[in-house]
C-alpha cells in the first residue's frame, strides 16, 4: 500500500508543488518539487523564496528517496524557482521544463515572475532557453498537455489578471502564442490538465481544496460542484486541505500527488501525499483515506 505521507524533503522539510514524470531511459519515476526552506528561521514568507527545485526518485512510484536539487542558475543571485512542469517530446528526444522564476528573495509575496524554459536529455542537467511572459509581470504555475491536434497547450496562473487561469499554444514547445482565459469564475493557482476516463479534466487550487473542471474537447471546461481534497484526511500529515497537485495516469487509473501543511498553526512545513482518483457518474472523486497500491512496474 502507498504510505502516508508519500514524501518529505530531508533537507528543508518543505516539499511543495510536486509533479511526477517517468524517465524514458531507466523507467524510474521522478518527483520534481518546490524545495521550500521550511526549517530555516527567516522573516515572514521568506521560506518560500530562494527555493531550488528538489528531485526525488522511485523505482515503483511508492517508495521515494531524495536525489538532490537542480542547478538552474543563469544569472547572479540567490533566486527563486517554483512549481516545475516537465514534459517529454518524442520528436526531439528532449525533456522540456517550464518553471516559475523570481529574481531574489522576498519576505512578502512580491517580485516579478516569469516562466523560464529549459531542456534536458536526461532530467538532471538542464540548458536554459529563456523566459516566457505573455505581457504580464507575474505569471506562475505552468502545466502542459498535448492536444489531439498535436499542438501543445500551456495553462498558467496570471496574478496580474485577477489570478485567472490563462492559456497559450505552441507547435514546437519554443514559440508560444497567448490564446486567452481558460477559467475566470474565481481566483486560483496550480492548474493541472489531464485525460482520464474518456474526458479531459482541469483541476486548480482554490485554497479550500481543488476545483474540478471537465471538457469533451479540451477547449471548453465546465466546473463540477464542490472541490476535491477539501475534506480533511485521517492519514499522517493529511489532516488539512490538499494543495497544488499533479495527476499522472497508469493504464486506466489516475493518481494525484499534492502537498499539505500538517501543522495547522503554521504554514512552513509541508509534506507530499498521493491518492487515487475515480470517476463516478461523470464526477471526478478522490477518497484520500482509501488504501491503494500502484500497478506493478512494466518495463
């Protein structure tokens, strides 16, 4: 059975914004996450700045160990990296990473934010390509999905546009065109889009759980009633809302990785959890207390 919590960062104890991808070369799973400096005595929210992208590895997706942090620096300073998103492009044989970037360290939620683009052959060593901005001074939390047409679509949070989820398209993962607003019913962050049970789904963190939207065409998303991961769990470190999640599928099953702040009175320490998603009568559901295992690895 998958344990809870799934993973804690052994260096700073502040793993947040997790995403999981499988390495096409060795078949192992890799978790990339914001390595918040939760155990450092710093002012206000400084623990969430000056963060690297941490990396954990697993042979089976259930048991994880820390591998280190990515070296993504391209200019002077102790700078901030948040919420990585990585996809593999079969045409070029390259991984593409898009990561929120803020120059320097702040004690409040400040700073100009871009989305920086990197490429890699192996998930470990990354070449910096450059920034995306889409005309905004504060864009964060990218997620990518390849449309049936072959076009790549990126959804992201624009904090200068009422914290809406916006989107842009690219045919080559390098050149992007802003297309519009995907959801505008309320402020949100950490959008994630995936295909499961014959539909497209978009989930987003609304700070009381995750809002869920569904679509038949990956163009028009409709919100379902209520949120998932809003009811507190009973597992260790899971007794609070689930935040900023990623979903990966194995065959016809879907699994969500998310983070929690286990200490109700403080928000520094964070842990990563995993749960299984299901669709019941057209509604996406998540019982975070249910026991489950991942399918056996197939090489």
